[in-house]
C-alpha cells in the first residue's frame, strides 16, 4: 500500500506499508513499531501476547487521546491484560489490521490529534 500524503518534518507520517515493512519519512522498518506523531521506535514484539504493561506504560507516557493497535493482516482481539490496563487508564483504543491502523494513524496525526500506535509486523 502506497500512501500519498504531504509530509511535515515535525510529524511522523507513514508513507508505505507492506506485510513485511513500514516506511516513515523515507526510512523503512521491518520490525514492529511504536509510533507517535513526533516519535517512532522499533519493538521486538511480534504478537499481542508479548505486549507488556511496561510497554503500554511507555506507549502512553505522552498522554494520547487514543491508542491504536495494528494487529497484522487480520484484526485480532486484544488480550485481557491489555484490556484491563487500558480500562484502568480510561484510554480509548481501537484494534484493527495494521494497514487500517496506519490509515487511521495518519488521518489523526494530520488532524492534530494526539495518537499512539503499536503496529505489529508479522514474522
């Protein structure tokens, strides 16, 4: 999937996605990612079961309005540990295919919303 979108140097905009890679600002990643509007970092996590409360705490440090989970090529329900954590924090969230999460992330960033996404790359 190629995404035609204006890029701004102060925002992370995802410009290309395949089932094996995500491109942000001309840098291609083959790992899972934690992405905010102003920050991107690679994760060793490959599936939902590996997402820890420590990772979630780190992901929400900048107080997002919403948390997105890209779960790979299919939308997979979030495990109870993630649901419990997000419920305790009263943080709205959505889980969907990674491709859909990328589109949603870009739209929210473009609208100036505070969003954090965990985008899983399937191995």
